[in-house]
C-alpha cells in the first residue's frame, strides 16, 4: 500500500487557533450555575447565563475545546442527513418542526454572536448538501425533501450536485454556514470570567451532590451552585442509564490542500460514509474530509482507516498535500435526537446535554440556549422534543442492540488469551495472574502495562493503533497507552499500572 505523508497529527482548528489559557480552580467557589464541560454546549450555556445576570463557573477536566468541539468538521447546519423523514414518522410533524426550528435558530445565533461581538471566525454562509449514489438513495432524498419542506426548511431537491465526482442527485439546504469553531468559541469563553463568574481548566469534576445548593466536588476543591449542567459525554451520576441510551462512534478526518478550487459548500452522502467541506487556508483552498467511522473500540486497524480515507480523497479531489489528520468522538442517542434538559425526572437542579450524533455545532448551540431558558424559568418550544426522559419507541430496537453489544464486550472480551510479544507501536490485551493487562510497546521499545479494565463500568479495552490509545467498546472512554490517563470520558479515573512479571507468571504456568 502506498503510504504517503499524512501531515500533522492534530486537528486543523487546534493547529490554527490562538493560544488561550485559563487557571485551575484554587479555592472553593459559590455561583448560581456550575457548567461541567468546556465544549460548544457548555461555553454557549455559560455565556448566555452570564448575559442573563447569573454568575457561572465553567470547568473542564483538561483544556477548553480540546475535546470533541476541537475535532469537529465545523458544519453549522440543520441538515442532518435524513433526520426529518425519521422525525416526522416517529416523533410527529410538530416535534419535527420544533427540531428544525431549533437548529435553524442555532445557525442564526452563531452568525448574530459573531457579528455583534466582532468575532472573526471565518464564518461563511453556504449550502449544505446530502448526495445520493443509487436509485434507492435518490428515492430517500425525495422523501427527505418532502419532510424538510413540511418542517419549513429551505430544502431543494436537485439532480445536479456541485461535486467534482459523480452523484445521482442531491438535497440542498440554503443559507447554512461553516466556520472556525475555536476562533468563535474562545472569545465567548474569554467573556465569562469576572463579576463573580469563572472559567477553570484542568479542574476535573468527580462527584455532584444535589441539594439547595448543589455541590460539585473537584480535584481542586468544591463549587457550590444552585444549578449544575453536565455538558460532557456522559453525565454522572448516571441514575437515568444514559450509558444504555448512547452509542459512541469514532470518525477519521483529514485536511487536504488542493491544486484547484474546493467544492463550494458542505457535503455528506446518504450512508454517512463520507463527508467534506471547503476551507480557505493561508496557502489556498482546502478540503476537510471525514470517513471510515465505526463504534468506539471496534475499529480494527485504525491506521488503515486513515490510509483508506486518504486514498478516497486523492481519487475524488485534486490533492496537492494532506496537511492534517485526526479523529473525533461522537455519541448517538438511540432515537437520533439529543438529550437536552433535566438530568432525570426527579432532578430539580441538574441538567444534561449529550448525544449530538455528529451535529454538535448546531445541536450544541441549541443545548446552550435551551438550558439557559430552563434554568431561567422561561418557556421554550423546543423543550419537549429534546427532553432527556422522553418515552419514544423509535429507539427500542437500537436500545436492545446496544445492550447486547455492551454485554458481549463486558463478558466475551474477558475470554481472550493472547501472547505478549509486541512490535514497536503495537498494543494487546493479555492474560495475567489477576485479570487482564493492556500492554503497549512505544516507539522507543519501552513496554507500558496497565489494567485492561475500563474505570467507568468495567468493560475490557481495545487497542487503537492510530491514536495509541485504549478504547472502551461499551461507552467510549479512551485512555493513553503510555500513562493510562483519561483522554475521553465518561471514565474519570486513569488506568491502574500493572507489573510485567504478572504476564511472565502466566506464560510459565502455561
């Protein structure tokens, strides 16, 4: 296989954003609202609540915007592939329209904020397209166009798609947008501190006690707040079983500098196997391409996935150079609609925003606006469709499939027995005297041994060769293969270190 250079192993956004740092929490804090999670939903909610006169504390376990928001394609659109056919069928036309209105409002909110605050975030209004490749997919686009128009969306079916490769037909939404997410969100975050409000980085929330007020326990102290927002992958405590209602997915991205113009607009195919958008870089036109997605922990040879994505990109676009490659982590709810609202039916002051399914730029903004209104006691027409504790049979089959998958990995992966011989850059789960060990040999040949059990709910981890991480196939937690630290939640605790002689004892006994 021709393995050509893949550029920097970081996202375009992280590589080109200004360096902005916030302090760690150092003293106990009292505010009106604590927001856990420094992505687009958390920053939007905190910014909106402060503007409404509430004091807020926004905290992140690591650096702001270094997680999912910093790894996005940054499409700002209400066109979420074939969502409106699904919504009309399973939620009804009123709720489908509410979903559409919410996401259209999110687009306009981002544009308005950028203009009002003078934020230069490379915002560009453009069309969003879903393209079809087969007769069956063309029929699906016709149905989606009808559903979208019934929801009041700016939808248009066309047999001509502005792509440099063949497409049978397309569905476009007008007046959508794309932008640089960190250039947009960092100025919002910088506007939060002061007048009793705070932004804390490297401040991990460990536990939350509901009360009057609630108490957030962090590694740095406590934060007391009337209301608490969980703007994280999974909320904690998980009394409403979000772990059984969310499926984590991983997707691979690259940025290519082009010899020629980039396709005008944002594009995704019906099957969601490939997606792309344009970006005007300092050196000329670029394309951001996505593909090769899979459930977390089930990716097989993840390095080969990058290579296949690069090969496809070179086939369909005039690539001069691949400048960046990275991966991202999304969660899909079982009925394909995010969970935004009260954490549980008995949670008076705890709120959640999760399950954006790859469309977090708009639905994350929706979350910030909706949670603002719920905390302020305002009526919001979007609340019912996004209610986390809704009852909807549309997700029953996916819930059963997800439960089976989690059980398969929790039990079946414990039966594996593999020899510990490892090549450079390779990782394996191997048998040991007291449970299984996640064993990794780094580029210098040094071996690193950790517990192979996820610290969230005990599933056995899988090695991700492209990212050099241990990934949980049950709920999507990820850990560094070198030092075992948490890279992605819901896990809070790092992997425990293990001893190599435990493996040797098993080999001798065998």
